[in-house]
C-alpha cells in the first residue's frame, strides 16, 4: 500500500514538472527553477539592503525625494540582470547537459549572483562618499 502510494506521488511530481532524467526517474534537478529562486531571493535581499543601508546613508534633512528616486533607479538596474540570469538558465536546462557540468555552472553563477546582491549596495555607498568628497 505504501509502495503504491509512493509510486503514484512520484509519477504525479514528474507529470507536474513534465521533465524526467535519462533514466526515466523523477530525481531530476530543475536547475532553471533553482536559479530563478536564487534570483528572487537575491533581488529581495538587494532591495532590502538598498532600503535600510543605502537610503539611511544618503538620507538628507528636510523633505527631499531624491534618495527615493535613487532607490528606484538602483533596484531597476538589477532587475534586467536577474532576468538575464533566469533566461540563461532556462536555455541551459533545455540543453540537457550532464548534472556534474550543470552543478559547477550553477554554483559559479549562484556565488556571483549573491556577491553582487550583497556587495553592490556597499559599492553604491562608496561611490556616494567619493562623489561627496569630490563635489
């Protein structure tokens, strides 16, 4: 009974994703979905860092709306980059490359994505500081 239920749930999960690996089992890794989730998480973290770190750093006295326009611009800059990553991984997933090759590419892209998401807000602060000393 348990084995029959297990087989049914496995076939349902394969039917839902529509993908199987070369052996016909449901143990396939959906690399494009994993990268899409990483992009979404990195975009959220990046936006939160922009809101709480960068905006608090450049906040001015009075009722200036300029920092908020800057925030929108900085978030809008990163969205096409994340979308490009997602498109790239959709193409790679359809290429049916070996899992070991995909794992290495995935890890490299994941590290790059998170370094950018966590580092760019502080780069922007550095640029703001540099700009304020020059001007």
